[in-house]
C-alpha cells in the first residue's frame, strides 16, 4: 500500500510542532507574500450592502480599514505526477496581524485551529443604519457576547491553540456543488446529459442539461444556475450526503447548510462555509495524482480514485473555462489603469471578442486587448472566484503550459475582501471602482500581487528541485 506523502515527509514538515513560524520553504514563501501584501492598508467604503453602501450613499470618501481583514491562504506544491512536495497555510486577522503559519497535522488536517462561523456584526463591531450610517447595535470580536459552541464551524475545538473566523466564501462555494454533482454522476445517480427542470413558484419551469447548468454556474458564476443545482440536490436528498462526504473526507469546514429546498436560494453567510485549506485540498482531489493524499475519518486512504477519469477530465476542463480572471490572476485586463499583474494565466478563447480582443463577460467590458499577452501566458489556471460587497475569494489548480517554466500547485485565498474594500488610490472617491463601466477594479490589487509573488516563488522552488 502507498504511504501518505505527508507521513513520508514528517521530518521535513516538523509534524506536531507547536511553533507557528515557517518551517518549510513554501511556508516561508507564503508567509512573506502575505506580509508583503499589506492588506492592513486597504480602504473601506463602509458597512452596508450592494445596493445601499452607507459611505458611498452619503457621498463620503472611504476610510482606512479599522482592523486587518480576515484572510486565509493555502498553497499545495505538487510534482508532475501530482504528488505532494510541500504545503503551507497562513491566517491573517486582527488576532494574527503579522500572519500565522498554521502547524498542520501529519495527515494534512488543521486541527490546531478553532474555526468559527462568519459573523459580519462581530467583524464590523455591530450593525449600522442603511439610512444614515449610525450604529444600531454593538458586538465584540470575541466577547459581548462571548463565543459559544454555536459559533464553531467544526465541533470539539474550543481548546484549540488558534482561533480564526472563516469568511463567507462568496461564489467559491459553487465549486463544492460541482464536486458533488460529479460524484453523483460517477455513482450513477445522474448524468451530465440528463435534463433537469428548475421549477419554482410563480416562475416558468426551465429545462437545461446538467452540463449546461454546471457550465453557467462555474464559468460565469450564474446564481440562477446555482439555485437550480441546489434545488436539484434538495429534490434528490443529496444535501446531507454532500456535507457528510466532506466530513468523512476530513474536509470538515466545507459545508452548505440552510438553503431553501423550494428554490435553492437563501445563502446564509454563517451557514455556507469553507476554509482556504480545505478547499485547496478539494481541488487537489479534482486535480488527481499518484498515491494516497491523506486519510478519511475512518482511517481509509483518500486517493484520486474518488473520481472516474471522465469526471476528473470534465471538472478540470470546466474550471479551466472560468470567465472571471480578475483576482489572483488579472489576465482579463492586463495593463489597465490601477491593475497589477497576478498569476500569468491564459484566458479561455470563448470570452475574447475577436474584433477588439476585449474580454466581454456578463455585460462587462474589461476594456483591454488581451490577445498579445494571452499568447504569452505561462500557466493554465483551473479555478473559481467569488465576489460580493463584503467577501472575495479565488481557488484552483495551476499547471504550466508547454514550453514554460514548470510549476504545478493548488492555491486558495478566502477573505472578507469584497468590493467594499479597495486600494489607497481610490480613497477620495465616493463611487466604488467595481462599478466603473470599463475595466472595473473589483478586488484590491493586493490579491493579484500576492498571486504573482507566490507563482514566482513556486517557479523558483520547482526549478531548485531539478
């Protein structure tokens, strides 16, 4: 029987260490990149929501963020066969303003961390009026009221060494739906070419093939398609099996709860959860590879056999068709004003206007002829982004393109870094840069800068192994 890669590398990875300092080359690189991003310097347009952002509504300029945001970043370095080389997981928050390297378990778990459900009132210090911005209620970060077991994302960790409130993942959670649907396909419960009729009260029923619902959900992050697929899971009593399988795979922070079985909607930011570390490991399963990855809760090995070859190929192609390339990569708008380069990834041809070379997606013109740089791309990034007013995320599989320097890794970033937050250059504006009609800046550019720094580090680390 193959041995779990992390068990083979236990000495190198310092299993069981109580230290939170970097102990491997990748941990060192990730911690340095997170610190260099200086997320504590971003600006905040203020509490509110998409339609009624308080400060912008009142004509007030943004202010410096009150506390470091809650950001967690995970990277898994792989060899050409998909075997583990190194891994790193870093938390950033007001509790760990300089970044915390999580001491991971020998079998890849993060049991040293007490993960909490996201609570926007704790993050903002209370709730605020959408009319004039005055504070309505107050709430403490970890007190007033104190934390209880109901705040725990994973039970039984109240005495853990570290505590981290995991931000809502925004649309990144849709990758979990795709994962489970393909598990259902492999189990013979459904098929990609099977039609599903989305029927809800007071709306005309809509029929699409399953593969078409999936394509819309992943490539353009369509919420309507996501609701349809969630309703399908409810119809077939597959929501609890989805959550149970992630728990059994030792990916306990991946959870989809409290959605409406009648519509597939009702996405509660405290009930739809994931962490960068567990979603990175989920993408590792999608990527595949040799040997055992880790062990499930029953001690059985978790391997690439979780998917058929056909399902794995489909999922990797699906995520490679991602239309939103504006977070860890900014390949949709290279060279645009106030944009920083990220992971040097390729954009799928389907999104490029053949006349002017602009990416045009979901009614948005990215405003840059990307064709020259797209031919120079170095990697394929099979990924999923997420973005709302309060939250931003990106995660996926990076593989080098033919003839380019080798790298093969999984990367995931999840944070309360939605378009409410921006870079200092926009501090005097009262309008969100995310709402600009051409070349919108929807994420702080510290995110792609982090992606570029990590890609360069992994390229060097991979070259050093040869």
